C-alpha cells in the first residue's frame, strides 16, 4: 500500500532525526567547552593563568639594603643578601640566617625600622618572621623569610631603602617550637 | 452525511472488539489507547497531587512537623516529575490519540502497534518513579531538574529516576513520530493542512518539539548516569567537567518542554472557545504562525532559567530580549481568543468556563513570566516562591484547566453521555477559587524572599503559607469531585447528541455519532 510505504519512510526520517538529536546533546559538551574557551568565560581546559602584577613600575630601580642587629642576645643574625635591586611593585623575598649560640632556649622578637622612616608605609609585608615571636632552642639555626612589595607610589626622590631588623629577647615566653612557619 | 458512515461501520462496531483485559493490553485502537492515556494520566495526577498535599501539609506551619527534610525534598522532586511526565503530557497525548484521527478523517493512527508500545511503556516508568521512594536512602531529593552535582551524588533512587526518564522519553518520541506521520500522511481528501482544526496543528508542532528535545534530555540523564557509575566527568569539575553544562543541556530540553505542555493546551482552547462563541476562530492562519514561532523561539531562550548560574552580561541581555520576544506571538494568540468571543453568542457551559479560566490565569502566568525574564528582577526572585507561583499559573491554570475544558468538551463524544452540568460548574468554581487561594499568595511569599524547595520557613511567612495550604487541600479535594463526575457520566449520564455543541464544527462532531464508533472513517470523508 502506498500510504504504508510513505508512513514507513516518514518514521525512518523522524527516527534518524531523534537519534541525531540524542547525539546533539553530547555534541553540546565540546561545543560548550569551545564557547567557554573562545569567549574566555569559565575556562575549563587551561589552568587559571598566573596572577600578573600590573602595578610594577619598570621604569624605576630602587636598592633595598638589609641590616640585622641583636640586642643583648647571644644570637647570630645576618641577612643572606646584603642588598637587592628591584622595581617598585615587584614581589620580593629575602631571607635571614639566625642562630642561637647560647646554652639555653630563648624567645626573640624582631622589630623593624626603616631608613628613610617615611618609606615604612610603602613597604607592604606579606610574610615576615617579625610577625611572630621566634622560639629558638639552644644551638638551633634557622633561615627566616621576609616577603614584601614596595608599592609604586614610593616618592620619586627615594632610591634606597634600608630595612633594619633588631632581635629582642622576650623573657618568660614559651620556648616550645612554633606550630608553623619559621622552621626551615 | 454522517448517517451513511454510521451504517458503513455499524456491522463491525462490536464484532471485532476483543473483550476482557486483553482488549486493553493488546489494543491498537486509537480510541482505546487514548482512553488508557487519559486514565493513566488521571491516576498519576492523583499520585502527584498526593505528593503536593504532603508538601503543603508540611508547609502549613513553620518548623518541621510531619516529614523529614529528605522526604520533603523527594516529594518536591517527584511531584514535579510525575505531574509533568506522568500527568500532563500523557493527558494531552490521550487527547491526540482520540481526536487527531477523527479530526483529520483518518481510520486510526499511522502506526497502531507502536502506539500500543508508547502507552505501555508508561506504567513501568511510573512504577520506577514510585519505587524510587523505597530505594536505600529514599527518593532522590534533587529537584525535578535533576541538577548536577547533586544528582551525580544522590543515592540509588537517582538511577531508577534516570531509567524512568529514558523510558518516558522513548514513549514520547514514539508517540510523536506517530502523530507527525498521521497528520502529514493520513489526512482525508480535501483536508489541507490549513483546514485542519487548530488542535491538530498544535499537536503537529508539539510533536516536532518532542522529537527534537526528548533525545537531548535522554542524553543529559545518560551523562549523569555515566558520571555516576562509569567514571566519566561530564559534570564533575574535579575531572575537568562542569556542572553548569548540565543546566545548559537540561534547559535546552526544558524550555521547549514547557511549550510541549502549553501548546496542546492552546489547541484545546482554540477548539472550545469558538464552539461556545458560535463563531469560527478569529485569525486561524495567524494562530498557526504564532504557534510555530513560539515553538522556534523556545529553542533560543533556555538560559533565562539560569541567569544566576554565571554568564556574561551580553548573554544575559540576549536571553532577556529573546524571552521578551516570545510574549509577541503569545499575545497574538490571546488577542485572537478574545477576538473570537467578540460579538459571539456566548454561553458558559463547563468547557467554556474552564477555557475562560485558562485564558485569564494563563495570561496572568504569562505576565509573571515576563517579570521573571528581566535579568535584574530574576536575580532577586530566582528560586523563590514567585517562580513557583508563576509556573503553577501556566501549568495548572494553563495546561490542567485546558485539559479539563477538553475533557468536558469531548466527554459526550467519547462516552455518548452527557456530564452533569451543575456538578461540572461546581468543579470549575471550586478549582478556580482554590487554585488562586493556593498560588496567588505565593507571589507575595516569593517577593518577600521565601525560597522554594525548603521544608521550613521564617515566621514572617506563616500566614500566607497557611492560606496557601488551605487552598491546596481544597483544590485537591475538588479534583475528587471531577473523578466522581466522570464516573457518573460514564455509568449514568444522559444520552448525548451526535453534535452536542452546535458551535463545534470539526469532523468528529459533524460526521460521527456519539459515542464515536470503535472504528471510524475507514472510508475517508471528503472535506470541501
């Protein structure tokens, strides 16, 4: 019968269409990823790009000098590098070596001072051994980091900043080792 | 003319009809299958309705009184799934089975055996959805949208739900292929496409929508299934997938799906309003084009369901404007229905009352939809009771009221008996009042910030929730009256006339007796 054949042909076409739409559902997966990639929304393939500091002022150099003192303590305390040259806005990490030469466990607290003094507000410290009291067992040695940014609003006349750390003993504080940080 | 036909078919009207349960199990008759679809959908309507009663009982007062939160989540999930896939869609497929062959002058559907299979896939799917409640850990409380990552982490009930959706999808696709083929290939001589009753047009368009989007949903839940058990990472961010992708795929199905529900409802109303206005439908051609453009636009607006999921503002603007654009063809339809009634000889029997209830309340639901389409407003109202109120206005007062209108309208043709008009009017007015008591106050709850799908709420929402729950109980009870009316009609209704509504002019009224014989139009009528 003619009608029957036409019906079957129609059913075949519609079934193929339905199967194609099932495939289309899956095709949406790479399509979605592609769209996200091209438009840069919700990028699934690449890991998130590293954070770029756009505030770095490449046109300027400043010198940072590091100084270390102890006050009435038998500790060795020295910067690993005496000075570095950097651009304002750059992230900097430097380290200090500390060693307790005495026979007893002690707790020290470092205090920083800046030269010139008004540079203090332009040095943004992210991590510093001076944030915490530092217990040191007898004879213990450590390397302690300072991480900071000198912001780009530093007045133009400043081309050298000195960071001077001084350790003071904190008497009566717990000498138990810190749970985290300053252990390296 | 119809007398000649009844004589033609008189001899085989009863002789070939198998008896007993096998008549239904093996049925390839479009009318029997239509009847089964309608009864099945009513049973599911009661199951989904019982779940809604549990939800409203828990929300009657603030605090947790009746059910555990996990069970509450399961109820909101399966209430949605059962009402959408078990009640409303099969109800309109039931209408399609009964009416399309009669309205286009065809003897039956194009593929009667496939028609049988489409129906008999539904009960197993329904059983899976109900069995999911008894799975270890209880029903999957993931919401009817089955969003990842919750759905990829839910208990074994989720697998039953996924299989139920696969089966329901297959049933819908087969049913749609049947409907498209029947309409395109089996029209009586002279029945051009633009002479078809609008109900057939709306189903033709709906069936295309279903063939296009049900496979996409099947794909989405298949991905969920393989993510759960076979180590894929479609939606698993840890494996390079993206849960937001699920939302995109789901709503690519989900938005056309709301028109799958609404468009056949438009078709029913487009038959009922002209019949009781005693005028032909105003702007028939524009109705066809408006329906088709709604269907096409429905593929382009899916992301308005996910403004808060994170997308660029340009995309939000596009989806907002495209969504607002749908109001234009919808407005054309509402205008045409109103214009059909303009200067008509109106009478207000129950089908007309339900059609008018549809017209008012669906339009209201359309307006709240416009409010929600606006990005900054939606970001405030997303996932609040305002959304719940909005989609119940289009789903219940839209699709369900239209289904009631259709059932009262064609019940005389289907059963050969007339329903009780007084009881029918009671059913309408009770439904109308209780519907608004239930859902109108939910707009206020949503505007005040009450989130949906949460079993408990802040004390400030107590009064409106109590009103809403009382309305819901009333609405639920009113539907038992409907069951009584239908049974009473079948068993002891008055004899209906062949053309019970003198304003109705499609072939089933003008060419066939009431009740419609088991076989009709074996010799196609000639349509002038």
